C-alpha cells in the first residue's frame, strides 16, 4: 500500500476517457509497445501515448476502444515520440497490462469522479 495522500492531491490528477483513433507498432521502444493516438474530445483533442500492451491488444482491436488516461502530467520523450498522456492499466498475473476503460460508452473527455 502507498502512503496516504490528501483528497485535494487526488483531485489534481486529471483522469479522462478517450477513444483510440489510431495505433501503430513502436519498434524503437525498448520493451514491446504500441503508439496510440487517443481522442479526448473537443476541449483536449487528440493526444499521443506509448503503451506496453502488445500481449493483449492488436492495432485493429484498439481502434474505437475507449480507455482511461491521465491528461495533465508533463509530456515525456519516449524514443522518437513525445508521449502526451499516461494510459492507465493494471498488470495481470503474468505482468502484462490490461487497459482500464469504462464498461459502457461515455463521451470522450469525460473526467473520472
């Protein structure tokens, strides 16, 4: 378990839902990964990310899929791309990432409450 934080600190983390509109292989990554373009709606727009999700997801299966991501962390350079959001997931028993996503379609850009 992590150290406790104040509720106000949690509120600073902006977690939103977006839809994958484009995905490509990321052969330059140190660990197998995919490049993702995620649409967070009109206010935030389309943002890029890199995700180590190659065990459970295909490019074709990701297009149109909704997922959750932190949208207010500073962007990071990951190889040749600038990752603008942190896609959220949980490791399975083998340590492979399963994406967090709503269980019903919701509007892109919706904030987690």
